[in-house]
C-alpha cells in the first residue's frame, strides 16, 4: 500500500522540477516538459494547472499549450535580496536619466527568452509612455530587448531569434538576419532605438546593463510617445543612456551583485 504522505511530497518535488524547467526553457510546451523531467504528460499537465492556479506560471498569450513564468518569483527574490537587487543599484541612474530627458524610464531584466520590466520611473508630462512593472516584452521587437541581445553570446542570440519572431505592428522586424545586422549597429553605438515595433505609438531608446563578464543582464530604457521622438533626440538620449548604464556595475551573469 502506497504511503500518501510520500506521494504528496513527491508531487511537490515534481512541481518544483517542472517550475524550474519552465523557467529554463520558457516558453515551453507539455511534451517538451515531460521529456525534460521524465514524467508522464498527464502528471505534467496536472502540475501545470496547479502552478497556474497558484500564480507561478501562465499560458503564453492564452495558448495553454505553452507556458512561461509570471513575475511572482521576481517579486519574492527582490524582497528577499533587496540589498543586492538590480533595481536598487540602477535607480540613481534611472532617476538621473529621467531628470535629463523628462521621459518615463524602465528597467528591464533579461529573463528566459524575453525582457521583464522590474522597475519604472514615470514622466511628469501629461502624455507619456509606460509599461506596467511585471510585464514581459519581446526581445526582438523592443529597444531594451535589442540592447540585451546585442551583448549576449552569439550562439544564444541565434538560438533565440531562430525560434520565430512574432509580428506586433507593421514596423516589427521578423527576419532573423535583419535583426542580427541591427545588433551590430547597437554594439557599435552602445544603445538601441525602436520606433513603433512593439506598440505603434511608442518609441524607445535603451542601453544595456552589463555583467562583470561583459554580458547583458538587463537594460535601461527611455520610453517616448512617437509624437516627441526624432533622430536628434535618439542620438542625444542614447548617449546619456549608454553613459549612465555603464555606471551600473558589479553584477554577475545571474544578476547577483558581486562587487
């Protein structure tokens, strides 16, 4: 006769394994999860439903065949390690960038195959652009994502862009080779520019935040209504973003402050 306590413990352990695998492979489907954790698809599906109800994961764009993490783990980690968080170290630079530009500033971390907005300082202007904290953003279709991609190892970048690039607006670039060419420009000047590629009325300028290993762990982004955007502004604000992002130092690739 099976021990119900042992069975319950094993179910919890399986759920944690599945949660960790979602974080590593996201967005990921049930079949791939089952292969990685070595469990039947029916067991994986039950665990996914439980994790979804608890708020740890969510379906990708209401497609219940693929799953990704929510920002709940981030909120817990920021609370537990507040003194070491990227948010705290980046806020002075964000505040200075907002002072210089008068625009909304977002802090985006590299999380899986997407960006995750972990902090925001709002513009005081009546017409302003912003994304909610906890939102995920596509790497190929945002300035923050392109700033991050430009400073990742090339095999990782090719892996990300080869999975297919979703179209969000008429300006979204969905050709992988075109994205790779753009990343070369980002590396040369130190910042990325995006005009209406994710949201049609929003332009953004973003500089990467680099780890001690010189790989991107996040990005600091200026979000601007398209009506206030110009090439001259992109060059000026991009230079400021690059300058200030370079001062956010001492983080390892896993986002932990080591300086």
